[in-house]
């Protein structure tokens, strides 16, 4: 089924938001690199890559349904973070923004009777629950560690162990 023209702006906005999320995570990774926390920086870079996978999933969905997706303007993020806690709180706030956008897209598709978008959007709804929980857990751990240098370095090492992946959507 061809994607309805009235939904194209919403899909384009979601694609752009996923690309923006990648840029936000890249900037947050830079902040952690500057603070000599390479594990946190690596985790954030991998998250940036995952956001591109998400954008590609939306692009593929629209193209497969005869649409012509367009990426909007992706602004450089205004990130002024002095601490790992501020970095991960910023990441959590951005995940919450993405989650709300996906819920809004889901509702727009429901209003239009676009049943063919349900599988994709259900996947993203589940994914966002996981994303918010993961980043929320990191925020809680950084809060627990506080100013304890040894604890922060252990957390940095743990986050650096996250495996990387491709920016192409899986099968």
C-alpha cells in the first residue's frame, strides 16, 4: 500500500529527528572524549550509529511504500555539558523527545488508517522503552557514583565494552 501523502511530512520529520539524535550523541561523545572518558565516548558514538540505523529503517519503509523521503535541516546541537551526569541527562531528554515523536507519528498513522506502518512503529515503541530504560539506568549509576573517581572510571570501562554495529538496518 502506498504511503498516504498526508503522512509524508510526519515521516520526514521523524527521519530528520533520528538524524539529529545521531548528531546529538556525536556531540555528547566529544564532550566525554574531552574529559578523558573514552568508554563513555565510545558508548555514545555507538548510540549515534544506532540512531542512523533508525533513520534508515524509516527511510526504507517510506521508499518501500512508494514515498520519497526528504531529510530536513539538522542543526548542530547546543550542548553545554560539564559533567558525565549532564551528558547522560541530555541523552535521556533527547530519547524522551524521540519517544514522544514516535507516539505522535503512530497516532497520525492510526488517524489516517495506515495499518501498514503499525509493525514498524510497534518496533520503535518497544525500542524507545528500551532506550529510555538503558539511558535512565546510566543516569542513575552516574548519580550513585557521584564524584568518586574510581567508580566513574569503572563505569567508563563498562560502558566502553558495548559492541558496535553497522549503520544499516538489520534484515
